[in-house]
C-alpha cells in the first residue's frame, strides 16, 4: 500500500516527528501528514475512496488505511 516495508503507523509517526522538529503547529502538522499519506498510498482503489470524502481528517485516513493493510495481510 505504501512503499515496500512501510506501514501506515510508522509512516505517520516519522512524518509527525519531522514536522514537530520543523515547528509546525498541530493543525498544520495534521494537514501536512494527511497530504503526504494520501500522496503515498499506492493502491488506486483506496486513494479514490479517500479522495471521495470531502474534508477528510488525518485520523480517518489512518483508520481506513490501517483497515486496508489488515485486510491485505
């Protein structure tokens, strides 16, 4: 779903750590992480479903991406 060997949780954690060091406020950080996560999802079907939800929040993206990961295992 993401690059080989990467899971959603580790990807989000890494991005949040980087963002905190760069001084993002919490809302900016969530928006930036959400955008990066959406861009890096390789499964077109999942990306399409996520982009269909208007104003989707980071937690919803993470929850749905985790579910897809679990289903694919």
